[in-house]
């Protein structure tokens, strides 16, 4: 049974959540019982999010193949073979597309935002469909062209926007609308990374801030349906390939020690994102800043082609111990800077894979030093660092662990050291009152 916007018995009341830096730490008010109509909407949301996610990934790969003239193989190989001059030109073109595209989109759609976190925590789960779809398309195009941003923002935004439109059509109440929008966002994330359980947990832990049976079931249903639908187009294998890594005393002690360090790294990363987001340009500057920033990233990519794209190739290189210490140091500094700069230029994109890449670089670099005292597997160091930084940056430790498990499919033996590192990192970030990479992008009130 649905309720009107003003008569929704389970409606979340605005209160401290808007004033705190971390809204998802306050559980929402109890959601009314889920009717048959809501479940039908949840199934429809899963199907639409899966179709949209698959379409967006096809568009992303098309943009990448067109930009760097390759038909098969991985993105980094294509970027390296394209040559230095083409990297600069490609990023300059991406900056021009980003600046012109978002300026025209804002002119066409008028005022209003298209951030999932803002919609869930401040706007009753409402997202403008035209603005959201336009933002999503532009986002995947520039990431395909090499922008140092994550690809997950587009399917998350599209899934949430489609759920919001379904809620308008069905006239459901505010609490149900927020739940459905969060499920749509999680489903969009789940289908493009093939992480159905991780997507559901991201919905609950990072977006809704509560693990309850009533909320868990629709989150699981939408993520599973979206992932299954996307299998018609997208690959079904793990995102990252790594050798089997067994647990060892070396990795366990390393995990205990690296956890707080990863927490501090996550704090610095989140604060960098906050500064970048607060200085995003408006008006005519939106036409210029992406061009300048993206071209600079293209110049940096001449010696470091790994900077281009969302960071997936960086993670794979660390898992295979294919980066020497000098390259690890350079990329650990440059990758977060390139991503924050791209976001601060006015572009829209995700932060999930750049965050994983930052953690993997930190873990791999620390692991190279650690092996001189106590040998251990390189892939284990990278995975532990990635999970720890991701957990602290998202303020979602359970979701981070499950996401890394699903992304690799082979780290179950590392569960205990992984949890040590994740707990240590999250405790440090919470001790320093650090918001998540999602809530830090909320507009000031």
C-alpha cells in the first residue's frame, strides 16, 4: 500500500542527518511494509538498471576504441601503442567534450543537481531524468576517452533516476521512493562490475546506513536482476585476475600494521575530493576548466600512461607485481591528483575504481618494503591495501570486503588479514570524523 508524499507513515524526517558530515550513519526511519506494487517496481528497476548499465558500458568501450583505434586487448595496451601525442590530444578532446557537454546540459535542463547522494539524503529520492541521463552519457564517454574518473557513476545515477521516475509513475511515498532509488543505484553498480552482493550491500551500508531484513531483500532482488540482465551483453568473469594467495603470518601482521596507514591515506583522499568539489567551476568557466585540466592530465600521461582511465589497469598491474617502486610512488601521488583535478574541473564521474587503485598502489608499495623483512605474496599486499582504503573512504567496511571478494573471486583465504586491515583503516577514519566519498560531495546547506 502506498502513501502520498505528505501522508507517508514511514517518511524520513529531516533532522540531524543534513547537518552531520556522514548522513548514512543515521539509520532512516522505519520503512512501511513493502506492498506487491513496490515489489513489481523493484523488479522493473532491476531490469531497467541492467539494460541501462549494459548500454552505458557498450558506449564506454565504443568511445575508447574510437579514441585509441583498437579492436581488442586491454585499454592500457591501446593507450601505450597510441603514442604520446595522441594521449594529449585525446585528453584535450575529452576536456572539450566535457566542458561543452555539461555547459549545454545545464543550459538545457535548468538548475538542479544529479548526485545520487544528494537525492537520497536531501531530495526525497528525486532525480531529474533528462539531467541524469545526459550526465551519465557524458560521463561514460569521457571515461572511455581516458578521463581519470570512475565508470560506475553513470550506471549508479541512471539506475537511481529510472527508479525515481518509476516512483513518480506509481505515486509511492517518500520512504519507499528513497529505498527504490537507492536500490536502483546499487543495481547499476552491481551490473557493470558483476558484483550483485556487493551492489546490494553498497545500497544498504553506504546509501541507506542500515542493515535490516526489510531493506536487504529489495536491494538483493534489484542487484541480482540487474546483474543477470547485463550478462546478455557484459562479461561474467571477475574484474581482476590474480594468482591464488594463501594466508600467511607475514600478510596477517602486514594487514594489522597497514590498516591505520590506509585509514590516513583515505582521510587525505576524501579531503582532496572535498576541496575539488567545493571549487567546481560555474558559468563560462565550465567551458574552459575541463579542457585545461584534462590536457594537463594528458601531458602527465606521456611518461605515465597508466594515469588514463578509471584505474582498473593500475590495480591489475599491482596484483601482478608489474610496477617498480619509483612508478608506484609516482602513481600513488599522481592518480589521486588527476582524479581530484578532473572532478574539480566540473566533470562528473565515479570514484570507486580510483579509490581501489589508490589503495592497491599503497599496499603494493608498502609490501615491497615489507618483503625485505618478511616475504609475502605481492598480490596479497595490493588486495589488502585496496580493501582498506576503499572501506575507509566509503565508510562501508562490510561492503568493501564483499566487493573485493566479488571483484577477484579468489581472496577468500585472505579474509582474516583483510578484515584486520579494513577495521583498522575504518576506525582511524571515523576517529578523525571523516565523511565518505559520497557524503563529502553533498552541497553545502
